[in-house]
């Protein structure tokens, strides 16, 4: 096996099997006895991924609402076009 005894395994893979089950990249049943911790798929890191996407979207929206039109062009230099 490729998993060291006592390892922490964070499975971020998402795969759909022909029978429509969703599984990760790691053989959960083959690794669970060896790993000290292992994330399941589904239900492992997925909820955290969604949470972070929502948080980043809200932060972006807040920054957008606080920005002034001049902020968009601060430190911006027009590109110099050269004839070819």
C-alpha cells in the first residue's frame, strides 16, 4: 500500500461509479484500518469547500460594495501600443 501506518488521509477526489455511487480517489475500505484519520466521500471535505466558496463570494461582494470607481483604476497604467 501507499499509505503509511497512522497517516492522515484527506480524500478530495470525486468520482461517479457506473452504479451512480460517488466515491473518492482513495480506497476507503482498504485504507481505513491503516490511517489514523480519513475523510469520507461523500461528506468529507465537500461541505468545507462549499463553505469557503460562499465565504469568498461574500468577501468579494463586500469589497465590491466598498470600492469607489477610482479604486478600480488606482495603480493602473495604460498599455503602450507600438506599431508593427
